[in-house]
C-alpha cells in the first residue's frame, strides 16, 4: 500500500526498482522476462521476511509511526461500518485528536474511542498531530459513561506520542483530565479493551488505556515516555533515541513477557501499513476472542479484574543470592 520507505527497508526498495525496470523493459521490447521477474519477486519476499523478523526496538518505533500505517478511523471503516461519531466534551470544545461513538462489531453493540492522527499537514493540524488535549479525555470519559449506562463494551484504539503539553492544555488542566479518566475507568462495570495500534506514549496513552485487556499490534510500542524524550533526559541528546528504545523495553514481545500486554496482534508481513484490510482482519479476530471471554463475566467481576490487573503491574520478586555467590566461592 505504501511507497514510503524507512532507512532499513532500502534493500526492499532496490529490489522493487529492479522488478519495475524489468517489467518496463519487457513491455517496451516485447521480450519475455517472466522468469527473471519471478526470481526477483522471490528474493524480495525473502528480504522482507528477513528484515521484519529481526527488527530492533528502534526500528519497531519507526514502523509504529509510519505515515501510511492504519489509524483508528481506518480500523473503524473495516470493522465497524455503522460507526456514528459523537463530538464534544460538553464543557469546552471538541478535540479532533480523539474520536468516538457507538458502533456494531461482530453483531455486538460497542463504544469505540481512539486517538486519531492525520495523513498530511492539513489533516495533522486538524488532528493536532494525534496529541489529545484535556477536552479530548473529557469527551472520551463522557462516552465511556454512556457505554456504562447502556451496558455495552468499550474499545479504545491508542496511537499517540502523548498528551498535548502546550500552554492551553495546561491551562485547562490536562493532568487532572487524565487522572480523572484513570479513576473513573476503574469504576466501569462493562468490559474495556485497549488496543495499541501504533504509538502508545506516556499519560496520553494510559488516559484511555485502563482496560481489562491490553492488546498491542506486533510493530507498535507502549512506553512511559518516547525514546527521544528519554534520550533527551538521560543523555541530553535525542540522537541516543535508539539506545533509549532498547532500555525502555517497549516492544510488544517484551510487554507480553512482563505481563503488561495480554495479547500480541500479528501484522501482515512488512507491517500493517502495507495492507490495511489484512491488518484490520487480524485485529478483529483477536478482539472478538477477547470480547467473548469478557462477556461471560459479571459487572463486578469485570471491575475487580481490571483493578487487580493494574495492581499487579511492576511487582517483582528479588531472590537472595546463595552464600557462595556472595563470598565469591
């Protein structure tokens, strides 16, 4: 789907160019080069597999930010075609960086809420580059309360580098808006499933991320801070972002290992940005399974389970070394 290539994808670009050149030559000269083209396509498939099977954490961060990657509204288009967007927080304004409204998924009524980025500069300005402001979180909470009253599950799509840190955002109490969302989400008695589809950065992500299940796309990340922000604090230079990405343990596999993510949603080979429809189908399959599991629980079980899940985060056991290890024997 995408023609934009990341630095580490250069070998793929070279092979694609060779294939295109061969096809143009064949069309112009009438010479059959199907065998050569087939060989190059086979080599391209192997190259894509090799590259995407050995990605570094920083490379995964780059993929999570790919401008052609499917966003919340793209997944809604494929999974919930009857989605009806609701606007405004009823206190200040409508934040276009967060979208939400009722929809039907697999025959089940749900409330969809998600952060939304733009594809070009005009749309990015309209969406505030996916940085939600206080009114966005208050709108999200309004919709969650509606869902709770209606007894329908809440599904949140997370794709943001963080909450907007501007002066206006601070004046309208961004920290309080996120804090209230955290508190109130723990009190919901309907299932909440949070899905990190791209970037899951800082409080901006957790503000709509208190879920009974936390799902993460294969090439997405979830972290207390962006790698660039971490590098700027620890090494005083953003060029150390790749090193910070390693240290933050923000990849899907690591988050699953730590018990933060409940399931990893696979992506089409080469990333979700190469096939939106296939990525949506993969996401929908895992989402349906999780919803079926949660729907069998009572409201009190759902509420208690969410609380216990988050209480267990960050709990580790320290094993005392044996006497011989201390003395060096």
